């Protein structure tokens, strides 16, 4: 499981919930879930996750980076 998928699991949120709340395509989120590096995450995805979690994109990015450093 990659960092993005682990983050969503940790936050108890699904790709479907993000897609429904923001209008971003589930296929876009699915590709992010298969990415091997956080470098490939787009600002669009970070903003969608942040909006759904009521956080800033910066907070989401910081949390993702911290999670990736625990490996």
C-alpha cells in the first residue's frame, strides 16, 4: 500500500467520499493510489483531499510527508 492509500485509510476516508465531495474523478484518485511516489501527486488531488477533510492543502502535504518518512 502506498503512502497516499495509507493516508486515506488513516484518515478514515475513501476515494469515493473525496470524489463525491469535490467532483474529482475517482479514476484520478485511483491513479494517485497506485503512485509509487508522492512527487506524482497533483495540487488538484491535494486540494480535493484537503477540502474533504476540512484541512489546508499544506496540512495534508505535511501529513503525507510525515507518513512517508515513517517507512
